[in-house]
C-alpha cells in the first residue's frame, strides 16, 4: 500500500490484529521511505454497491459516509465506538444482502432508521430529521408515533411527599 504521507510505494506491515470482533483486521504499517506510521483496516466486501441519489445521480457506496452519518446521530449517546463500527458493518452486510447492486439513498436511510430505532431513540430522531425527506408532515408524525409508546415517564413528581412542615 502506498504511503499517505510521501507517496512511497513500499510500506511494511508491523502488526496485524483482529478488529471489531474479527469482522475486520487492523494493520499498523510503516513507510520504508519517510518512516511515518499509519493504520489500515481490512474488511470483507461482498459486493460493489451503487447509491442512487434523490436526484437520480449514481455514486459508489462508501462505508465511511454511512459510518459518519451514524456517528453523528449517536454523538454523545451511550453507544461506544466499537459498537458503532459493528452497527455499521451490520448495515453494510444487510445492504449487500439485498441482492441488488443499485440501492436508493432512500432505502439506505430507511434501513439506518430501522436500526437506530432499536438502539437509541434520540439518535433515531436525529437521523430521521437530517436524512429523511419529510415531504409530508404525516411522515414525521408517524416517526414520532413509533417512539412515543414509552410515554413521558412521569417520575418527576416523586418529590418526597413530606407533608406541610409546620414549625411553630
Ligand atoms: Zn512515506
């Protein structure tokens, strides 16, 4: 692999280890020319996917783009980086398993939403509000309806019911 710092063609693998529970391999590399170190992550790719955008443009599917949007949705939520990578890998496997090379960005968005809904409702709403095309307000109402089943909780008035303290 070419060095990303100096462009030299000869880089050496110093260390390889399983990553994401063995779904990937992480390799530490060193450049024989400039001595810079960098990491590559090797993943299985079952199929080259093409994304059909809303404006009908076709662009190659990029795992990193999908990962970024999932990470943004889960920012500061109680889901660690390792789990996010596994979630993204799971999403990619499901997209690859759909059997079609061309996948609409809308279908990808729907799949991500379905997945996030089961993981974290805040992330789900964030993702939906950014990526879903809310042409009809009903769509958004439907989304809210799917997460409002838990109800507002109502534990805020568990204030100690210590009656009126009359101190004469
Ligand atoms: Zn180099």
